[in-house]
């Protein structure tokens, strides 16, 4: 989108000639970006709609933007690039906004620190550290990426509430990053992982490392029941502190005992579990021949 262009506000149905000139400008700008600055990894379009003024906004489609030709040009200039789904075409990955929606292809949840993408003086609905951390691990546990946006003030300064949220998220990651970086969806864990109605954002499975990470967002007390499929738990400890807990494991279910009465982390306590797979093909292993 380009708010400075009258054609953007009018849309192609009201003034097709001006719209065509505007689209040529858009293509030229994208061509400059992908051909003048070396290798690019991602092209993240936004603002596919022409304007929020009906009836024109709902009538815009990929053909109006000549998106097929645009993206073909991009791929000729940048053969290794990946493109998001906001040119009106599906392309390489999805971008659900303000919610976590698992997709059958690469995707990333896109969220803001409050309710607006840009700075809004009246928007005081700041997400808490618990909400930010929960959205992050929810995205990772479902196999997605996570984008978190902050709108600066006109002078470029960061609102204090946004800064506090990022600092809390960074502090939590410094203690629990192993359960996020390089992790993904846990194929061995049922969605409702905790007994007694306690919700867990699924354990996060790291391929080849034989570790499951349970993100406990609602503290169960001194004992944690987990229902798993194809996994035998061997040991459990707090990822942040290293404190060990006892494990009673059986097919389909396990209990982690000896937890403190109160959560180790008020936002998200992560329990790291060593395990053995009960399914020989679940985890690729290196073999040697003699």
C-alpha cells in the first residue's frame, strides 16, 4: 500500500489507468529491492488490499497487482528467496495475524505488543510477559515461527511498556532458550499433555537430541502428569535451574514428582525430559557396520 497515491485510495475499479501506473511503480520498487542489495532470503509483502473504503477494498485480487508476474521477476533475481502469502498468492509460507493457527506448510504467527502495529497513544492494552512468552512457545510447539512487533513513537523512542515486554521475553529466553531455538512440534506428545485440566503448550521436541520440553503455563503443584505416545521418560529437571525431579514412566503416561509447590517461573516453567522412543523409526539414529 502507498497512502500518498490517489490511485491506492481509489482502487482499480474507479480509475483503472491511474491504478496501472501505480502498479508499475510498485513493481519498479520491488525490482530495485531484489536486484540492488545482494542476496535476500525473505520477501515479506504487506498491504495487499487497496484501501479500507468499500466497495473497492473487497474487490482487489492478485491479478490487479499482477502478482504472478511480480513474483516471477523476484525469483529470477533471487532464486533462493522465500515469499510470504500477502501478494494475494499462497507462495511459500503463511502469516496468521494476532493468533496462532497451525498450517500444513511453513508459517509464522504475527503479533503486536499491544493492539496496534504502529504507535497509538490511546492503546494501553499491553500484552503481559506471560502472554508474550505463551504466544512464542505456542507457535514453536505447533511448528511455527513467531514475529513480535512494537510501534515506536514519532521520535523513534520505544514505549516503556513495550520495552518491558521485550526485556522480560529476552530474560526468559536466556534461561529457557534451549526449549525454543532449534525446536519444533512434538510428535510424541498429545495435545492435552497435562492431567487434571492443566494446559500445556505441548512439549517441544528437538530431533536427534532426545529431549522433550514441557512448558507449564498453569502450575499443577508437586506432581505433573503427562500423557505421551511412543515415549518412555527417563529423567526430568528444571531447564532454568537444573533441579532434578523423579519420574515414573509407563506406556502412554508418566508422572514427574517432587516439584516445588509454587512455579519456578511465574510465566512459564520449563521441564526438560530425557526420553527413549518406543517407536524405532521416530528418531533417526546413526548406525555403524562391522
